[in-house]
């Protein structure tokens, strides 16, 4: 058997392993919130924290691995490198271990310790740099030095997922909404890190000719909102988002502003306060980006209520709150880093 045939067989086996892993996984729940404040508006949370790696990024990591495998970028000797704020790296470490591949996550040194531990628990390595702005270049350098493959979620997130169906997150949401009072929600609200999720949902809405509107919420120190307003792709921020996993200091290639109907800028302290409030509603902790999402949801719900409108709003529960016990759930940490 020549090397090409050997590589192809390994790739075939790798894809089969990922597909089998997917087959073993159930879909994530769609939780309806009962909020007396909005009797005529149904609010739902798509609970992505129940994936095997605990976050929305499990879907992205699976898609990125399949995309890279089918493009011939990965073989059995490849070291996988990724620039991440943590959650994508956790999920990619999971899939790298599944395939028996070495994995290195390049992250800012202020990434939560809980995330670093999870990456290492899946057999990955953490390469820490001083700031978020450095993760891209360092990932490229490592990939060249190690003859590895830089997965580059920030470029490929918007194209790695089949946005027309194939149980992507949009397809899942609308199937789960079919028997609800308002099966086509007025709004789907998401936040953006890579922009991959908003791209998938936005394209799905248009492809299926749905009346639903896509709203993206953006934290402080992120350039996505300003880019949406003025269209300047060269925008950069001197500071980085303080809400882990969302918001970027540059306009990422996967953020497709033309798919977004509305953007809402959210203050970081609002995200934290809403995250803490949501814990009292759900009875469990969620991550800070879910708090950001809910700020947008509540604002839209109030606007609908003031207009006497009925309908549904869907957003995402992005990850588990236990990843942030020593940061966003610590009043001392919040006082030092947010307020």
C-alpha cells in the first residue's frame, strides 16, 4: 500500500470515528423560560452546555475537523494548533484525542484556569501568550515550526458548517420549535466570537425564506458592532473583550455582517448581572456570554411588549458556569476586572 492510500485510509477511519461519536450524541435541549414579566412573549434557551465538551463550540470543533480532513489538511502525523479563548480549544482537544493527534491551544494568559485544566484533561497542551492579539501570529509560528496544521476557527467557522441543514444549530432550533405557539420566532439572538454561529443561522433563515430576524449582541471592547454600523473591516481595538468567548479586537473573517438584521451593544456589567439573575431562574450556573445573550433578549422582549406584539425569541445557553467560578462568579474578581 502506498503512502497516499495509507493516508486516505486513515482519513476515512478518522471521519468514521467522528461520525460515530456524533451518532452517540443526543441533540441539545430547547428550554422555555417562564417569565411573568412577558406573558405574551415566549423565550427559549438552546442549551448548548449539554454537549460532551460542555459548550456551543463542540459543534464548531466537529465541523472544523471534518472540514480539514475532507480538504486533505490532516493526517495521522499532524499536530493540530488552534487560537482560542478556551471553549473551542476544549472541544478541539476532545476530537484530537479521539483521532490520536497532538493538540496545542494558543490562548491569552488570562484565560480561566478551569478551561486550561479541561484542555489538559483531554490531552491537549496550552501555549499561553500575553494578550489576545498575539494568538493568531503565535499559532501560525507554531504550525510552521512543528509542521502542523493551524485550524484557524476565526477564518473557517463560517464555511465549515453546512448551513442548509445536516442538523446544524439552526436546523435543530427550528425543528424543536415546530409544535410551539410561535414556531417561527420573531428573533434569534446570538453573540459572536468567530461569527460562525451567526453565519450559519443567518444563511439558514434566508435559505428557508423565514421571517425570523437575526440579532447579534456584542460586549464592550469588541469591534463587531462598530463594523456592522460603518463597514470598516480594518477596525481594531486596543483592548480585548472581558466576556470570555465572545467579542473580538479585530473584524474576524468569519463574521458576515450582511447576514445580521440588528446588533445590540451590551455593557459587561449588564452581562454579569444578567448571568447571575439567570442562575436564579434556571437553578444552575451559566457562562457570561449567555448573560450577554439574555441582555439582548430582554431588551427585545420589552420593545415587543411596548408595541403590544406577541411572538417568540430564541437565544443560546453557550456553556456551563462552572468554568468561571473563580472569575465571573467571584464578586472580588468582578470588582477588580469589570467594574
